[in-house]
C-alpha cells in the first residue's frame, strides 16, 4: 500500500478532534449509530459499541464533518487505522487472497 500522507499540523489535528467530539454529541450522530451497523463489516452491534471513524483520517487531511464520518465497530476501526478508503479496500482484497 502506498503511503500518501498529507502533512497536517498538530493545531489542525486538535481542531478536527474537537469538532469530532462535538459531532459525537449531535442528534445526527446518535441517529447514525442507532442503526447498530458497522460501515465496514456490516456487523450488528449495540449503538454504544460503535465508534466514529473518519473515512479520510484527520492526520491525512480529513475533516470532522458528516460526510466524512461513519459508525464502525472497534475491531474494524482499529484495523483501518490511518488508511484511506482505497487503501482499506486493498487491505481487504489482500486478506481474501490469503484465504
């Protein structure tokens, strides 16, 4: 997988993390995670077991806006780390090849 990191300064990261905390308290987010479905694996979970994942991670230039965050189970969120959506797809494809 290619590493295409955008240089994001620490102040910008702090700002986006603060926005994410605000977004987590919004009714929009509460409705979004109430489906109980992980965006990545499609698994069903209790709403409080889902985490907020940035499709484009903050450290790679992503923002804390509704179009860039999805509910994810902790396992998928941990595995995805700082991957971009295309890199995540490549990762999943490599797992299937191993099977």
